[in-house]
């Protein structure tokens, strides 16, 4: 299987490195600046007791020629539109595209550009970031994928792709309804990002003060209400697990969106929150806390854009 990993950041870089270590035919599509850094230092994985270096095969967009069997799309939503143009030469009649973005809006764009038959649903569960040197730092042991056909169920190609990931030591799940799995991840990430960005602290900081736990509960309920109204309710057991994770005393848990805000960088506010509150309005779901988070992050985006 000829695999193209689009982006060598904290998510795609990790899973692509694992595939490369397993001897798979993996190429990373990166920007020229990232390519130069990776050629000099290699693709380095650190954190949770590991320090490994992979020598990646790299291409830039102008060097792509001919289709790949699998395109693993792992870019921030702010880079989605240029990425669609970049990967076009790599998408042929038999190519499967697995996007690992948060939210749902990217599916419509990918379907429009490449056809829904080429696009699978995908969920990445990993806590990682890039340090100042561009190394991938894992913040927790969790590193798993879920994939599936958009219309639900499995297929021969999904099982083949899953086998490739599993053989590389990647925990890979095949949910019966990948769209619902994507909504569940959206509920989690919007709650985590919302509370840490709005409160400018870790989840432990939030629950350490009066009213903190109530805020977590209320924000999670809003996110879950949107998912339920959209026809993809999150199971009570899963919601209880999310609530327990986000209300653990002393936890240092934050979201990547929070780290972007802390660094004065642009965020995925529209893809994660703007789209969610727009859907809430269409579904007649009241989301005052999500509206506040969205406004807060839009102000941050305006401020950082003005400074730039």
C-alpha cells in the first residue's frame, strides 16, 4: 500500500512515523520549511518515556506525481483549502482519503472535491504537540485511530487499511457508525477546548475553584445536546467518562486550541466552534456557553491577525 501522509505535525507525524517504522511505503507531504527541518533533524518522537528518530521520505506539493492508495490527511482546518489543491495529483480512481481533522465540516469539502466514495470518516485520539525544535512530544500514552465508511459499516478497503495500521502497532477501531464516532470526538474536543480556552487554564485549574465543576457540566451538556439534535447522541456511559476526565482534581489537561491561544497563534475556531454553533441554531438548540467561547476565540483571532 502506497501511503501519503499530509502533514508531519503532532498527529500525522506520529502515525506516519509508526507506519514508516513498520516498513510501510510512507511519504510525507510537507511545506518546504518543514521539509528542511526534517531533513536536518529527522522526524523525532519524544515523551512518555520514548525518544526515537525516523528518517522520513519527503515530498513538497510541486513534486507529487501519480496517485497513492491511501492519503492520510492530518492538517489543521486553517490549512484545509490549500491542502485540497496540494493532494489533488495524489488522488486517483482507487485512492482512499482518511481525514483526521476535528469537527465535521471538512467532510463536505472533501466530498465535493474528490467524491464521497473516495473519502472515509476518521478519528484520531492522541495527546501530542510540537516543541520549539519541531519534534513530536507525546503528552500521554493514548494514541488510537478509528476509521469507517461514511455511510456506516465496514468494507474490504477499510479492513485492509485497519490491518496496515494495526500491524504498525497502532490501536485501530472500526466503529459501526464512524460519523457518530466523529461527533463524539467533536463533543469531547469542543468541551475541553472551550473550558480551557475561555478560562485560560488547565482542567484542574477550572475544577479547583467554586463553580468550576458546574461550568464543565453545563458546557458538556450543551455540546452533547447539539450532537443529539443532529441525530448522533453520545452514549451516557461515554459522557460520564468525559465528565470524569475533565473534572479530575489537579489535572494538567489542556487542548491544542488552548496551546494555540497561549502562544498567540491562530486557532481552529470556525471549524470546531463556529460550525458547531451554526448547526445548533439550525437545530434550535440553545448554546449560550458555546456562543461565548466562539466569540472569545474570534476576538483572539482578530487580535492576532491585526498584530500580524
